[in-house]
């Protein structure tokens, strides 16, 4: 340990010992007052009170001298302060031991016994409350050694037998040896404890750093994995409108891509929860609408597997509530997906109960029950363990990472609720979410989109509907059932209306887009989606090139990847907004795999107008583009008015 980073070892020893003495100050003061009352018959009340006042004043003076060592960040004590403090410690011990003198002189045999007991008791107190520091121990013990050494000398002065004098001398020496050895043992124990604590802190810090590095690594890998997944989904969407054989193969590719995305989302969510970076938001939303959308989303896959999906409610389910609709939807999708996965015949039931709770909220019980094979007690105990699917071969038969239930439990707990499970072999399983939701504003209910995660979960469900088909079957296979949410017909986005006075040629030109992404696959995927619609697309591989492109050409919309080397998307947007170039007010759409509320807020703060999440899909990309163009048209109309 060096002075450049921490107090050196000697100063650390002083700090520990002085803090221990400071903690024991009330005990020393109380003991001093008690002893003063005991000897008051010998020295009078006036003498006792005067002695107690002086003794407490010495203790307070010691605390003032050593106060720099008691700070949260202890300061190095200079030599003069240490010497003055040791003198105060010795003075306090000398003054305390002085009470034994009147006991010896005027108390007779009983007084001598009391004096002989007070001094060893004070020495034991010193040993316990002066760990590690030899200098403080010596300053404390030396005065008491003087008083105890006076016992055999007094005996010799009063012509006591030689054997008694020798015995008293040996007893005093043995007691001091015991004090020294006991102090050493206690100091060693404290030293080991401090070393163990320091080692534990070091290991904890290392574990936190490793976890942070692990989280950053997973985030980076997840970001990069979304690029090929996006390309797979985009390419599959572009060749969807072909013959039945091609459509079946495209469906297989799409389902595989969406299942990969679901697994990736689970891994990243699990990593965020483990690192304590997962957060939930509180917004107003329509609970009934969310539940209805969830039922509608899963009805197709459930019925395609030959199952029934039933909704049971006792009534009183509130509409306007406050909470995190995205995370609640994620939990429900995980539970229903799990029920579909393990149920071969029968019914999947979603039961709802709600009670008004004070102040201003509702206690919700949401139960997902199935008629699957059920679970044993042993399987239930391991049910929420990450990566543990309770049976060998579950992953091979049903797919998945074994993280869905663990993530669901953690998300429910983050929202202040509980997720429990009940089951028995042959009796299916019941998963119950108990959650308090505050009352929301009925006029400000947030929309809860059903894209992204839901689509990934549906891919898992669709894969469970029929046995796997070979990649190139001899006869055309039957296409898997489509998800409940049907993609809208794609129409070319319209360019913003030209301002008054613009030439007609400018108004009739194609939509100019700039696509900024360090991955060539992402740039090509955007081009594949938008070029058939007649858009004029320019690409840039990093932020610096994008700024150069923006200085040369006026664009209608810019798609900006957020994570890029050298100059990331947010900083590129900030520089674009800070300049006075032709694209200073051009809307920028963030293309990002980081969709946490704080990430979206950072994009908005940088000047980005909208965002689209990776992996890219044609509906999401076109929806974002149309949204931004609609905003431009609305602003133009307002300015014209």
C-alpha cells in the first residue's frame, strides 16, 4: 500500500485505533463519573465533581487533537499532533489512576483492595479499545503500570514478608504480560479481519468490473447479431410474394430469424437484470386494451395447435392504470408462450381478478393456466432458475434458452409484484402474477404497440404447430399459420409537400434519403426495402462521412445508426444540428438495438426525431419513415396557416 493511493500502514493503524477510542468515549466518561462517585466519601463531593470534570475535559481534548483521523476520508496526522495526542492519552490514564492513591492512603485494607481492582480493570479496558497501535497502547498502559508497580513497593515499604512482596511483584508482571499478549492476539485478529474485508472488497470490485465487462460484451454482441438477423428478415420479406414452395421456405427462414431474435432478447434482458441495469417505467396505459391485444395476438397460434384459448374474468378489471405496459406485455407473452410450448391438448386459460386498493390503485391477479403434463415438486423448485428447463431434452424438443420464466419473475419483482407457480404431475400448471397498479388518467392512456417481442414469441409458437419439415421436401409443404397481426400493405411514402415558391421539378423529385451505418449489411437491407419505392438513397459508413454528405446534398430524411466507431450517431446528429448546413433541420431517425427508455431519451436529447429498433423489418422501417414525413407535412401546414 503506497501513500499515492492510500494512507500508509502506520497511518492506517493509527486511524483504526483512534476510531476505536472515539467509539469508546461515552464508556470512558461514564466509567469516570461512576468511579468519582465511589470515592466521594474519601475526597468529598466537591473533589469528586472537580476530578470528573477534569477527566472528561482531557478526553474531549484528545478527540479534538485526533479529529482529522475521524473524518470520512482520514487525513495523515503530523508528528506534532501525534505527540500532543499521546500526551493527552497519558494524562487521562495518569489522572484516572490517581484515584487509587486516596484509597490506599485513607481507605485501609478495603481501600487498598478497591485500588488494586480499579487499575487492572482500567488496563483491560485499554487492551480492548486500543487495537493495533503500539504507541497508543504504551501511552495508555505506562501510567497504570506505574500505579500497579507501586503495590509490591508499598508492601515492601510497610515491612511485608518477602514472600508476599515477591508474589505481588510476580502477579503484577504476569498481569502485564497477559495484557500485552492479549492485545497482540486481538490486534492480529483485527488485522486478519481487515485483510479479509479488503480482499472481499477487492473481489467484489473485480466481480462488478467483470460483470460490467460481461454486460458490455453481451450488448456489443447483441448489437452485432441484430445486423445479420435484420438482413435475414428483410431478405425473406422481399421474396415472400412467390410460389407456394418459395413462400414456405421464406416462412421457415422468417420463423428461424424471429426465434433467434427472441433468444437474443432473453439473453440481453437476463444480462441487464443481473447487472442491475434493467429499469421499468411508469406511464398511463389501457389495461383492458393490452389484455385484449394479447389474447388476439395468441389466438391464432393457439388454435392452430389444436388448443383453446379462454379468458375468464370476475369483472372490475380497470381500464386506465399506471405502470410499464411493455414489461407487463413481455411477462404475459412469456407465460402464454410457455403454456403453448408444453400443452399438447386441452385449454390455455387467462384468468383476471382485480380489487380496488387504497390509495388510488388496483391489486391485480393475472393467472395463466394450462392443461399440460404438469410438474413435480423437484421441477417446481428449479422452475425459475436461469438456463434450467427442468427436464433433459426440453430445449431440443421445444426450443428456448430457459430464461423466459426467470426474466418474467425478475420483471414482475421490478414492478413491485410477485410471480408464483403451482403444479402437480398430470394436472397442468398455473402461473399467477400479483401486481399493484396505480390508477391512471383516462384521458392520457399510452398506446402499447404489439410489434417486436410479440412477433418473436409468435415465431416460437408457429414453430410448435407442426413437426419440422425438411429444407427441400419432395412435395410442397403446407405453410405455417400466419400470426394474428397482419402486416399492412406497403405503399411508397410520400415526399413532404414543397414549400410555396419551390420549383415544380424540386417538388416532383424522388425522396432523398441518407443511410448512415458502419455495417454494409444494414445499409444494403435499407436499400433493399426502400429502393423499389423510388427513393434516392445515399449511404455513409460512419459519422464523419455522413457530415460530408450532408454538406453536399439536401436530404429529406436521415437514417442514423446509433453505435458507430469514431463518431457515433448521437454525436453526429448533435454536430449536424449545431451547424448551419442545408440539413441542420432534416429529421434524423435513430436506428438502434438499444430501446431502453434512457437510450431513447438520449437520442431525443441529441436531436433525433424518431427511432426504429433493430433488427430492421419493412413494416417498422416504412412506419418510421411515414411517421416522420407526416410530422413534416403537419409542421408545414401549421407554418402556412
